[in-house]
């Protein structure tokens, strides 16, 4: 039961703030419009203060308060009981600031009207009643007394009758602190200015008030023009914005230096050291200490004022000449995050370089493995020819050995040279196409492979390393496939027109579509071990101006083609 009643009260307070605002102004009016020396005036001021606590936009009226806020509220209530016109002037100025500070944040037209009526009432009460009593000018006209005591009552009543859409209880009004402060200062200047004009010019209050209002209006008009002028001058608005963006820290210069360090230095630790030295040049920085996951360092000296900032793996402690303001703390935090982003980018760049070098070593190792395997197969072919040759074939065998052994030695030497640099390009040595084709047939004489070639020009040459590596790779893969598929027919065809091309085909089963699609883009496991060798062969062909592709992939016809890439006109 009690919880339900509490929720209803909370809903009533939050849903209709204009009611509490109107009641607050009515009780204030009743407390001071007929004098402040009566007991009922003090009682009405306490009532007014209670209604203010229900309406005030600083914190929810239905929420619990901390002990510090509670003490502040009690002291404010006690001060209002002293019935001083100076305190009332100060209090009305505070109310004008709070109500006016709500106006920029009100997006509803009727709510904006409520705040406008409230500010109009408070200003009228201040200028027509509170300040004259403060200055000792109680001998006001009867018409003014009637206007203040009965005419101004229309405004609080109008506030209570305006229908404003219910706002959600959990959404509190947003007070523009800067606007509230400016309004309060304007009221203070108006009061003190009127008092000063009356004191030095011996004018009556209305004349002094008019002079003060005209002076304030002229100053505001001048400030408004200087804030955003129509000429070439940028204005105080942009100057203030630039100051707020720098707040004692040359933001643009620091970012420019940071980008320069990032472009020139690739080592993360050295880059971080240069950035720290640049921070140490700021006039309010005495020294600092930075720490990352794998390194740390410091610069300058220590002081009694320090501030710590952290971002992911980067931690920065700055020692300053004085305590940092909240705005400067926010800027340094932002710059620390930028520095952390740059540092992590350097770490990623270093990791990518290491991965690229490791990838080059891996690819070179895979390519050399296949080269050695192909050389071993060539040696086995020669050994097999020597074992099966007859006495009358000794001369032919000797000629075969004279041709093959120097080539095998040369290819083995090239394979060893590739170990010197993982990023070495493919061989560019040329060999006659006719000699290479005859040598290829000799290597696979007893392998049951059909060789067919078109007519070759005598001056036609081929990149020896590329054609030896790719042809051995394709033929060895086909021979391995024959071991699993009996009766497999393998054919090797060499053509010269319209471009140089080597075709290695078989009549076996087709490769799976998922495997064929990725065959030349990376290591792909398959039933016969295809994948790594073809990937390396495709990379080598690309470096030499050729292209390796799977031209046909269907049952009974699987064909790989190594062909020259003709330059476009």
C-alpha cells in the first residue's frame, strides 16, 4: 500500500512540473507582496522552498539525497527565514537563472511558454517590487502596488492552466548551466548597476533602471556582433571554440607531429619515445612515465601533481606544474587514446611484416620441397633406364646421361640458391624449346605418357626453371593419380601458336568443384595430394609472365594448361 502511494506521488511530481512551478511562484508572491515582517510571511517562504524542492530541475524531486545535499538544502531554507531584501534579491536571481536555464532544453512549445511566463513574472517581481524595497524606495505609486499584488498573480495562474504533455518520470529536465549562469550574472549586474547609477547621479529609480537597461542592451548588442561578425574577422565565437579545443595544448601541432613520427618511424618503441619527447615540450608538463606490455620509459622529472591515463596496453603518467583542470584532463585523455591507436597500428604493422617474412619462408620451403621431389624423380628415371638397358643400348644410355646429369646438377644448384633469400624471384634463364621438349620426353620415356608437339621454331626459347618445375609437378600428380585409377591415360602436348602453351591432360575423374575453385589460391588438400605444389607453380608462373589454370575439369577429361600471357595492345 505504501509502495503504491509512493509511486503515485512520484508520478504526480514528475508528470506535471508546471503545477509545482506555478504553486511555487504563488507562495513566493504571497510571502513578499504584502511585506516580509510577518510570521505568516516566514511560513509561506518555507512552503515556497518546499515546493521549489519538488520542482527544481537539478535532481529528481522523488529521489533520495546524499548527506551533503541535505545539509545544503537545510542551510538554504534557514537563510530564507531572515526576511532580508538582499537575500530575496539573490534568491529571485537564482530562480531566474534556473528557470531560464531550462528554456534551451525544452523542445515542446507549451513547455517553452511555461518557462517564458515564469521568467517574465520573476523579472517583473524583481524590478517592480524587490529592488525598490532593497533601495529603500517603498513610496511607490498605488497603481504599481495594485499591479504587483494582484496583476502579477495572473502569470502563475496561467502557468498552472497551460496543458503540457506528460513527460516520462525517468527523464529529468536538462539545465543549461552556462545559460543559467549568464542569466544570474545579468540580474546581478542589473541590480548593482541600478544601485550605482542612483548613487552617483542622484536619479530616481525608474530613470536609473532605464539607464542600466539601455547600457546592458548596448553591451549585449556589441558582444553579439563581436561574437559572430559579418566581416572578415572570425569573431569571439571561433576564438573561444579554438581555445576550448586546445585548452593550453596545441592540438593541431601535436597531431601533425604525431603523424610525422608515425610516417618516419616504423619501430613501435622508438615511435612512442619520440611522441613522449614531444609531450615533454608542453609548458605545463614536467615529466612523465609510460608503460606498455613489452616496454616502458620515462622523461623529465617528477612533481607533486600527476595524472594517469590508460588505453588498452598503453599507460601514461604525466607530472605537471599544477593540478590539471577537468577540460585539460579530457583533452589529454583523448590524445592518449590517439597515441594508443597509433602505437597499436605500429604493432600490427610489425606483426604483418613478420607474418609476411614467415609466409615467404613457408612458400619457398614448399616450392623447394617440390623441386627436390621432381629432381629425385628424374634421378629415379635415369636409374631405371640404366637398370633396364641392354648391352647394345650402352651408347644411347651414355648419351642420355651426358644430357640429363648436367641439367639435374644445374637445377639442384638453382634450388640451393633459392635458400639464400626466401623472397627470390623465379629463374629467368632461357633454354631452347626443342632441347627442353626432347629432354622432357627422355625423362619420362618408360612412364606410359603420350607426348605431342607442334612444329617449333629453332629460335624459340623457354624459361627453363618454370617449365621444368611446372611440367614435373603436373606429370608427377598425374602419375600419382594413375596409381589410384588403373588404366589412366596421360598426354602431354606442347603448342606454339597463338601462344606458347603446355597441356597436361588425363582421362580420369574430375576434381571436386570446391577443390578446383581454390586450387591456385592456396594450399588445398585433396585425394591425390594436389594443392600446395599447384599453388606454388601458379605463383612461379605469374612471376614469369605465364598463367597456370585448370582448362577442363569433367569426367574423362581433366586438363591443366601453362600458357604465356600476351600483352594487350
